[in-house]
């Protein structure tokens, strides 16, 4: 059981590193883009990656360690923030994706 928990922990840490790196990548692309549509699209992808990263951090906080009240509250706050970032990013991504596809027609 301990080895399974360690594997899950390392998998979550790997996912946190991946989503963090993607978040930085899309943030840089968003800031360097001169086209407003692509700038919004990359910013939306940044929000999506940050949302997943916060959800993964919340999962580590809530399930991988002994549950104290403070740890569960911090995990719940991170989970809500992550879900909000994920929802806003997906909504904005759809908006900018439609805007760019209409622009190309």
C-alpha cells in the first residue's frame, strides 16, 4: 500500500511539473504574441494549465498526508481555485477558438 501511495505521489508531482512548465510556456507565448486573438487563446491555455496544476496540488494536500483541518481547508481552497481557473480557461479557449476560426474564413 505504501508503494502505491508513493507512486501516486510521484505521478502527481510529475503532473504538477508538466502543467507548471506548460503554464509558463503559454504565458510567454501569450505575452509575445502581437495578434490579439492568439494572445487570448494562449492566455486561456495558461489558465487551463494553471487550473490542472492547482487541482493536482490540492489532491496532494488532501489525500497524501495525514488530514489536519488546516491541510484539508487549504486543499479545498486550492481545489476551488483550480476548478475556477479550469472553467474560465475552457470557456475563454472556446471563445477565442471560434473567433479565430471565423476570422480565417
